[in-house]
């Protein structure tokens, strides 16, 4: 049986439309699982140097205006929290499973979320873009920091209004990929979602370096070598697909809803994953934080990093 702590979600919200979309995504995706959900907002402090201006009587009115503004901001986020809580309750998540926390910033928004995430959560959910749209042109600064820094817990970055029902789970035979499989099995145990296990094989560029020059292998030999390489990879992925299917089926997934797919000849693994998600109507992409190449992915998995940046209108789960 899955314990309650294995289904405890930290939903970081900032009052933006995108964070509200993240709430709706969680409410619909996990309603049948009855998880514990903590709505978490970090209230930014007003710089103490500003309050020092109050020493001069000329600034009293300005300080009063700022105090009133801060109070209004707190009321606004409390209203947002109530609305978000109602969305979760209406989706069927028990009232006792929903908690709202307004936290006064201590070390910065992202760092405070990371500290809170240490309290037994199985996943942290954040909207792709927050209130600061200028700063969040490519990827929200808070979302980016969470993806970059959260290595002890999985992070879900929600963009747009992701479709539900179909999940694309990228596999590469690594331990990180199997952790992603187990994460899906744990959080969606017994659900009727359709999961496609996807492996993407890049195109092969057969370039042989000989002393100070480089020659391509003759086309016929190149094609022959490529086919052999692809066949070898297919054979290697067979047991990986089988193991992943078994884990999901043991978690309660319908065997008919767990399928496998292998794509070959793409120039970018991340691009291939996201394109397949778009064409296939998948709203959620699941990737392991670390892939097979641990040296290249020392800081963060290159594929998972690119998927997060490319999948602007989907939810991407980066599983640690």
C-alpha cells in the first residue's frame, strides 16, 4: 500500500493565472488519488532599508501607503488561496487533505520553497510563468531555480492548460528513467490514465577522424552500420520496456493502457519527445533528471532540461 507521505504534493502558487492553472491540473490529475496538497505562497518582504526612511517625517505618508499596499497584497493572496482550495475540494480532494500556508520570505522565494520541500513531499508543482512576465520570458525565474536545485524531490512545471488522460514517459534504460516510472506508478496507482513508454534514438553521423582529416564512411556501409546500431539499441531497450510495463501494471495500471513506442532518426532527443507529445495529444511529459550519460549531465540532465524549455504548453515532470 502507498503511504500518505508518498502522495503529498507541495503546490507553490503566486496568485498568477498560470499558478491557478497548476492548481486545476493537480485537482483533475490527482483527484481520484486523494493526495495531501499543501498550497504554499511565499510573501515577499519589503526591504528594511525602506522602513528606515520612516525616521524622516517627510516619509511617513509613503510608509503608510506601503503598509496599506502590503496588507492588500496579503488579503489578495488569502483570497486566491481560498479560491484554489475550493478548486481542489470540488474536484473531490478531502478538506482535511488540503492545507494553505502563507509563508513570510526568509531567504528568497525559490529557496523558501526548497526548504519547505524537505518536509516529506513526493512532488513540488509550480506554474511555468509567474506574475513577472518580463523576467519569465523563457521560463519563470522561480520555476527555473526549482528545476535546477531540487534534486531530492520531483518537480512538475505546468505550462498553459495541459490536456489530461495521456502521459508520455521517456525511457533511456537509466536508473533515473526507472525512478520516473516508479514516480508515475506511485502517484497514479490504479488510475485509468494511458501511459506511453517512449524511447528516442538519434540519427547517426558516422564520422571517422584520421590524423588531420575526416572522411565519411561510404553511404552503403554507413546505412548498414546504422541499421545494426539501431537494431542493437532496440534489443537493449526490450527488457527496459518490459520492466517499466511490469512496474506500472503492478502499481495498478490497466495493461491495455500501457504501450511502448520507439522513435528513430531525430536530431534531438528532447525535440523528438516534445514533438511526439504534441502530435499524440499528451498533456504530461515525464523524464528522469539524470540519464545514461552522467558525465555530460553532471549539473542536470541535458535532455530533461531541454524538454522543460521546449514544452511550453504542457506539464513536465522532472523526476529525481
